[in-house]
């Protein structure tokens, strides 16, 4: 289930928690636990108050690489380790 959630974020670019939970077949509360595990294992990196997601993304200098998956004041970024685990770096080191 952890890998499925990470694959949805990385491979399919899904950033909405409700959509991730629905597609993974889990409850939103369970997704919160999975996200916590992904952070603990180094697959996601969390930043508190990383950006103001209420503002327009078009004017943001980080818009191209943004990996927001929550609107709780935390911004989550997929780490290189997370990309490798999700199968995105098949040619690189794992």
C-alpha cells in the first residue's frame, strides 16, 4: 500500500489527498498514516509552511517542481529515494 501511494504521487502526478486515497482504496485517515511512514522512511520530505497554496501557482517560482499533497500547511516533496522506490529511476542506483 505504501508503494502504491508513492506511485500515484510520482508516476501519475496525483496531488489531491482524497484522490490518492480513493485510487489506493484506503480511507483518508489511513493515507495520513501512510504519508507519515513515507516521511519517516525518507521517501517524502516534509516542510512546514513551505508555501501558500491558497495563492496562484502560476506566479510561483517553484510551480514546475511542486509536489504539494496536502493543504494543512505542510508541503511534501518526493525525495530521490522515493522516486527510486516508486520505480522512476530504473536506470540509476536503488
